């Protein structure tokens, strides 16, 4: 077979079945019947002279040859997604940037990072939140251009990713001013038995805090575990408990005096990363957000500008 004989529709169908592992799910997504899709896969196997799938129970598993085919298909159709993302809006003189952000990140920090885009009339951008692995899966399929995360990712030769450190911000124990004004706690030594609201187990900060307490033999009384930083900010304000929060999340409350810092440890900080995939073509818009070798130029805990963000966006 030469390139002119390769049926790219068959190849696309193979890619969709390989990524779902189910004929039924792939057929529904492609708006075709399961029997028609199965016939297309058989035709591709016959033309190539190879077996691409083997059945295990109700799932289709890739053979070694199928795995090799999938790696090429990821490049072919991933680059197609990247191309469509770049072309979308160009007829109107616009550039598009597709951003993913882990759901546990501070919204204030996200807005600080994208602030240069707000003043650029030639840019259309999208921002979606989710779990890190789901966002990375969309990133490697070129459905996103960059993922903002508060944890780094492991090196994987089968999933090439660039992880750029953007900066860090301090994390404090905060509480209502009427209960904690003027009090200074040693962290973690003074936290034994204290009522505390914490980021959930999926948050990168949680592992730092748990390790700090375990090393000191301290056991706070955990009253709440919350992934969403805006909700954790509300709990800190209304519960009377202490809460472990990045300073930028409660910057408005700290300025107003509603909340105060009751303690801090230099071993607690939130770190920020921009994760990208290698792009075949120069992408100036994204590089503008990663200047100076990958470090942002604006402060990590930049105060909000009026009319752009309020405490509800923490």
C-alpha cells in the first residue's frame, strides 16, 4: 500500500475506537452503526495486512501493531486538532488560545495569569477547569494549548510534555479577625487538636500540610476538606475555624480585615506551572505568556483591579 491508497476515514475510525476501547461508544460518537464501524475496521486491517484489535470480554484491546498505529494516529489527528484551533477565528483577524486549569487552582491567580489577554482585542480565549489527568489527555490530543496546574507532571517518553515553573505564592493559616486578631501560632507545633478546614486530598497543598504535621507529631482536628478555593475561603470567613489557604485567595478579606493571618510556615507554598506539548509550528500568542525563559513578569499575588475581579473570584 502507498500513501494514496490509505483511507484516512478508516484511520480516523480506528483512532476513535482505540481511544474509547468500545465499538458501541465510538459508533455513537461518530453517528454510525456498530456493524458499519466494525466493517470499516476490518477493511483497514485487510488493507494493511495486520490485526489491530483483540477482544477481551466486552472491551477491544490493541495489539502491539495497534499500539504502534495509535501512536501515529495521535500525531496525525492531534496535529489536525491543533491546526483547526489555530485557523479558527483567523478569517476575522483573531487568534485563539485554549486554556485548561485544574479545578483546585485559585481563580485570582488564573485571572492574574491571563490578564494580558484581557486588553488584547485580537485574542479569543477559552478557559475550562477539570482534573489534571483529564486536562492533560485533552492537551496531548491538541484540544488544549496549555494547562495551568499547581503540581508538576512526571517525565514520560510516551507523553512528551513541557512543564514550565511560573512562580509560587505564600500559604497561611487564616481565621476570622474577631477570634484570631493579634494571635500568632507556631506552625505546625500549635495546631494539635485545633479545628481546621483544609484543601481536599487532591490538592497539592494538602500533601505539604499533612507531611508537615506528621513530621512534628501534630494532629489537628480536621473539620472540613474542600477542593474549591472559593468555598474554602467562605468557610474560613463564616465557620470560626482556621483554614489553610493561599494568600491570594483571601487577599480581599485580608485587606478589609475580615480575615487575619494566624500562622505561617515557610514550608507551605503553592506552586504554579504551565504545561504544554511540543508544537510543530511557532505559537507566538502562548509564548507571550511565558516570557523570560518561562517565568511570568507580573507578581504572583498581584492585587485585583477594580471591575475585573472581586472576592467571589478567589
